[in-house]
C-alpha cells in the first residue's frame, strides 16, 4: 500500500516569507520520525513532499517529491493523496490549515485519512469552541473567554494568558500580569486581531501531555504514558521538549481525564495529543489546556519508549487485543529530534485500550 505523509511547514506549503523556527524544527523532526516508522512496515510504500531547497530526509524507503512553491505543493498534495491508499497530515492549526487539508482528503474516494475527521479537527483547532464543549460536559479545562474589545473583567485579579483562537504551539502566546496590562500592550503594540484571540487565567503548575492512539473504527483507543513538557519562563511558553514517562503521582487521574474527553468527542482516530496542567496547589485536579488533533512532538519520545512500531497501530496492522508494551526507560527529547534514553527503575505497566462502544 502507498501512504502519503504530508508535513505542511517543511513540505513546501508554507506561504509566508518568514518561517517560524519552532514550527520548522518540530515539523521536520516529526516528519523524519513518522516516515521512518511507516517505512518499516511491510509492504508500505511511503511518499512525502519537501521544499526544493531543503536537504533530503535521508530515510531509506521514502520517496520525496520536491516542490518549488506553495502553489505547486497544493497540486502535488492533491495528486499524491488521490494516488495513495492512506494519508497522514501534519499541519499547524493556524488559519484552519489542518482542517482544510483533512477535508480535501475526505473528498477523495477510497483514501483512508489517518487523522481525526475534519469536523472534530475543526472543533479541537478552535480553542474557544473546544473549551465550551468540555465545560458543558463537566470536563475540567481552563476558563476561556473571547478577547474582544471588552475582555472579561472577572480575570482582572491575576495574570492572564492571551493566545490565538486558532493557534499552534506557542505561536502568538503571551503572559501578562493583569488583563489591564494585556489591553495596554495591544493598544501600544502591533494591535493584534482581537476577534482571533482568546484570554485565559494563568494557572501555575506542571505542564504535561498525553498522546492517544485510536483504532480507525473511532471507538477503541489507548492512552500513552504521561509526559512532562519543558516550557520557557519568559512569558512566551516556548516549547523545549519533554520527558516520558513523567515522574508524577497522578498518572491515574490524568489518564481518566483524557479518557473522559476521548469518550465525549466523536470522530477521533489516529494519533492525537493532549496538553494539560497539574496545578501547583495541592489537591487540585489536572485540567485540559488543549487537544491537538494531529501528531505532536511527544511522538519522538513515545517511539523510543515503545517495544513495537507505533505506526502499525495507526495502520491497524496488529491485533488490538494486546496493549502496547513500554521499555523500562526514561526518554528525554528536544524539539529538534535529539533523544536521550536513561534506564528507569521499573517497567511501565501496559495500559489497556478503552472502547466507547
């Protein structure tokens, strides 16, 4: 079978003159890792696109189509998607790009999309809409309000985080001492599009994440080990990688929260990533920050920790009766794809899959 793996940033689709370094390095690291894993699957022919000025990925068994412009990339994207049996899309949520690409593949008969369906991808990409859905379902998440001309005055008592409503990574995210300072900064600065921004109270605590792999039937899924995240402390929350498994005492609570969210949302399959916070105040429960309906950088750690090829799970090439086995290691990874493995004291217990049916 042919699998087309499309990475938006390094694959030649980026339309702006300046390419954010964080999106570039994470996109390239994820692309190199995932094409390597799919190429190791028997009878799996992998093809991807690359910007013509970018060095080869150097992965055996992966065919690279070079593109010279975003316009050419769009044509090649549709061509390769239509000629493939399955398609995996890696793209930022910025400008709703990820949703639009999923919809394009869904419109092609006979191609299996290895991402969540476009409707739930759009919901997860919209941080305001997702927060409201989670709140309605009594699933702990951060209070989220539209920025607008009159921000919610209930948040004026403490620090706030302002971020794009449709954003990716830490692009455009800023921490302010008060909402008044945020308003002043916007008035004095570049004047962001307030209709495209949201505001949240800042919650002190440990930043963590959890990956989930869904069976293509959309019902069975497995929550992967919890990982810690390294974020900058300069108010921009720049991502510096992470460590898996996390050394925390609340794995069960985090796992149960992720499972609740997965059971609430329909149309999830393939790999998705959860960003969460363990509040610093003793006794506070974990809360969901956002849900990434796509491959995330944490995959770099998971693929080193797993005793099997995780691509086989995404392709449904194995029997799902057995949970994933994990090596007795700690894996530290950077956004560039550098990995350091240290031996842990004990094996991680296999985590059984969950079904919503």
